[in-house]
């Protein structure tokens, strides 16, 4: 819930201490950093999986032979 709040919204919730405000800012910064890092890792893993899907178990010459046989 705090992720969607701005610093000004904390005052409305009764958080007026500069110490608590700063503490929340640091906690949110750490959370966003970890969230973005995890998201980047997931995207990298998806990219690697996509690359593996594009790889063929056949060599180019074997593929050529298979295609040549199919055309006949």
C-alpha cells in the first residue's frame, strides 16, 4: 500500500516525524530496488529461454539434407 503513496500522503496518515518519513523513504527505496532487480532477472531468464527455444537440435547441414528430402 505504501508503494502507491507519495511523501505528502504520509502526513495525511499521521506520519509527521521527519525520522519516520526518512525511514519510510529508505525502506521504499530498498523495496523498489529489490523489486526492479528481481524483475530484471526474470526478464533475462525469459530471454534465455526464448533463445534456447530458437536453437535447433540439428546442424545447418543436417537441416539442408532434411529439407532436400522433403522437397523430393
